[in-house]
C-alpha cells in the first residue's frame, strides 16, 4: 500500500475585520474565512478598539491581538478549530481584566 502525501500551502492573511459577532479574515488566495467571535471568547469580550488592534505574526500565517493576548492561526481557521483555551484559563484572564477595567459593562 502506498500513501500519497500532499503538501498544502497555507495562504497568508491579507486583512482582518472583527465585529461583535464575526471574525472575517481575507486570505492571499482570494478566500475570506468568517467564524463567530464566540469561538474566541477573548475577542467576544474585547472592546472595539482592542479588536482593531491586531498585527500579523508568523509571516502572515497568524494574527495577534496585543491588548487581549490572543493568537489565531490561518491553519486553525481553515480547519474550523475554535479556541483551545481552557475554561479555567479564560476565567482567570476575565477576572484579571475586570480588575483592570472595573467600569466595563458585563
């Protein structure tokens, strides 16, 4: 039995738009991937300015949001993988955030 190995080229990010409900990523191969922000709880809790403050990492194969310490890869988006952050980790992050931003509506 032989196995055929297919080498896939992962496209890079061209643009990112994050709304309250949706993360949309334009890719270099012409596709746009849109997923619910609920997949990434830190994005769901982010303020609009924090959502807009992103930069490319990994040669354009990932996105980083400094203000909320969130990283999302193109491979993860293409595979349909939501955040792998544990509930415990997210809760700890959220508690620390509430201490820093006490007047933010829940």
